[in-house]
C-alpha cells in the first residue's frame, strides 16, 4: 500500500538510468553508485526525482 521513489539521470542525448526504492535517500545513493559502476559522468547528467528533496540531500556536507 506504500509507494516508491524514482530517481533518474539523463544525459544530453536523453539516455537515462532509472532507480526505484522505498526511501528517497537510498534511491539517490543507488543512482550515484550505479553511475560510478557504469562509468557515467555524474557531472554531465541531470538528476530527476519523483519526491520532494530536503536541504540535507541538496547541499553537500
């Protein structure tokens, strides 16, 4: 009965990676890990999420 959060990273050509998880924090972490494992330059992609984002997720420590 619950929902999931979806995050995606899209490059300039519109190619994307989609990750789904019950936690928005974990979904973003999984997306970043997948990009690193597949050699995808995170700085050259746009992050899209289905959930609201907190200050802690948007500002690096």
